[in-house]
C-alpha cells in the first residue's frame, strides 16, 4: 500500500502515515494539494493530511482540497504534537529562530516569553528548519522541531515541549476513492453551501440534525471564494451516511443547500 | 491619533490604517499580538488588524488576541487585495519565489500553473519579500508583493494580479478601549463558550438569534485550546448590543454559555 503525505521525511504527516499503516510505502509531496493530486494520479492509494490542530485550528488548505477534489475521508487519526527548541547554543544566545508558520503559532507564548527579540524566519516544514540548523551550526541560531527531526538531523535539544499547551493534538484524515463501512462509532463530514439567503437559514439547517438527534462535533464557515459574507459551512457530525437518521437529515438539507459528502469514517474520539 | 498596525511600511495593514484615518500616525509592530500590546500599553490609541480574507479565510491570530485581550471592535474596513509577481527576470527564468504564507495561499493556483517547480521561501511579510528581492536582484528569483511594496522597493512587476480570484478582499477590524455608538447599520461580534455539553446545544443557542429576527453573518468554531472537539464559537450578527432584540438574545445565551462581547460597530457590507 502506498500513502501520500506532506514531506519531507520525519514530518508529523510521515508519522501519521505510519500510524495508519506501519507497513505502507510512504510517498512524499510538497503541499497538501499535491498529496491529493498523487491520489488522483494513482501514484498513491490514499493520502493522509492534517485537518485541524487543537491549538492553531483548521488547516484551510485541506478544507479547500476536500472541496476541489472528489475523494472520501475513510479514516481519522489523532497525533500528539510536541515541539522542541533545538540548536548549538544556549537559550540566552539565540538571535534567530527557524520555524514552520503552523508550528510557530503553536509556540507563540513561549517565543513571546523567552525569545521576544529573536528574528523569526519561516520555513516550509519542521524538517526544513532542522536541516537549516544542522547545516549552519551557529550558537545564535535555533529551530523549532519535533523529536524525530532532531534525531534525524542529530540536533541538540535546548528546551523540550515548548508548545503553548501540554495538550496539543493534530487530527489527520485519510482520503481515497473508496468508502469506509459503518462501524457503529462513526463520523460524517459534509460541506453545505446554502442556496437561499435569509435570516435563520443556518439555524433551520442545523435544526434538521437536532430533530434527528444527531450530534454535531464541528461547524466551521469558510469564505466560498466569492464575496465576504458568502460562506460554505463544513460540518462534522456523529453517525454514518448509511444510518437512517443521518441520511434523512442530509436529504432534507439538500432541498435548500448544495451538500457535498466528504465521507463517513470510524471516529477516533 | 496613533494607530498600531502590522508592519513593515507598505503592508496592507498600513494601507488599512491610513484608510481608517489618513492623518493618523502609524505605529508598526511585528505580530498581531504586539499590535494589541501596543494599545494596552497606550503606545497607540487603537490597533487595526486583519480578521479574515475572502480567499484564505480567518486570521486565527486575531481571534486569539480578541479572546485574550479586553478590547472592543469599534470599526471594520474592507481592503481589496491584489498581488503581483515582481523581480528582475522573466517568468520562465524563475526558480525561487519569496512570499508570505497568507499571500501564498491566495495565489496557490497561479503558482501551481506557472511555477510548479519553483522553490517557495516563506517570509514574515510582503514587504520583507520585496526587500529580499530588491537586495538580491537575480533573474531566477521573484517575490509576491503588493503594488505599494513594489513601488517602495523599486521592483519590476513580472505579472500583475496573480491572486486566485479577481475578488480578493481582506476585512480589517479596529480595536480599542472605547465603544462605538449605534448607527442603525451595525454588526456585533461575540464569542460563545458553551458550558453544557449536549446534542443540539449550538442549535438551541442559534435559535435565540433566529427567534429574535437577528441575521448571523458569520459563525466559526475555534478549538478552545483544551481538547479537540471543545470549541469556542465566534459569531458575527447584524445589529448593535444596544438594540433590544440583540441584548435579549445575548442575555438568554449567557444562561448556558460564557459570552464575550467583542464589540458592536458600523458594518462595512
């Protein structure tokens, strides 16, 4: 089995891929879009991409790719995320910090407290940050990296677990052409694009789920790439599309909104 | 009047500050958090920060700062955003592109189509991208920058308006210690943190607004920085907190949720 993930080697996506299937061949891509393309072009059987983090929130590139491609979410995985400050110097010596923007936003409080005057240089991945620091090996430069990346690049860890909360988890989804069977403990993800503009429409739509005793676990508005105020809604709910109440609620919503099924899959929490 | 914005000079935030008050003294800060700090420390009268973009969505650092500081939104501004590819070479020669992550996500389709193999280097601001390219002046390097930044750094524009949609608008909010008076065409922003965990609670909360004929213009869930599935909801609605129906709805919601008033202000659309 081939799984496409965000590279490079040692990334959290790499770990998520191996967690889904320890024997899989992992195929690395540069962006979330190219992970989806790899599945479309059959260079991989499935793709595994981050969809939200408990500190920094939704990964919008994934919501956009789910909208633009026609795949199903077939599984979700939770991965605890720990960040470390790594480099050759001591914390007092550091003037420059390399970090991926998403990582940075999970360590904002640490940076404000301990490195308020450091120059921040954004990188394309945590592994890239590690690679830069391994090459430079200067005492006044550091990178924010995972334990795995620090090991791969043989970096000294200056301070462990610098993320803003001990509970920092990223939720990944596996996407592919197949569908996941009902397990009895499932989640369904859909996007809703209302076709009628009137006060209370969203409320009425949500009412369909409440009336069918369906628990919503997430709701998020995203600009529909038209004008501000024109939103798509991404909704996660408990249940499988093959559950009668879920199917009924979604069929009713379809009367006033374009509904895109993003998948029903076993839920991880 | 002093207005704190995200720097450096020539940033879209700079333009938004001058749009709010052409005679203001603009004070530049490095992050959204430090813009709020500048207001708190009275180094500026108000701060102006981006809150959402029609292509790339919510700016989560602003939602987090609105949660952590106690200021009011007193105004909102819409700024059309146009991006340009600038540098010394021709498009066929470009191997490296410098861009701010937010800018990059608004030009993803252009990059995929015209520069799929270019190395992408993320920067801390559009002006920083322009500064780097101005210094390097190599034909195989380019930056994604605004018209203003290209002018300040005297850059050649290779391709104009490369954002993924002709309609690309960023919404900014002005925040400060004062409150904005009712104008009759207002918006109110609140965050809601439900204190009861039961199916349909969000639906019931939204029902309070529907029953009071209040139109919701935005709803967004954000992880409450506790566990995944534990969300704060950011809601924008039409009306002013001094409107009787708005006050009544919010008072009712307070019975089952922690409500934080983020401000009532004249709406721009």
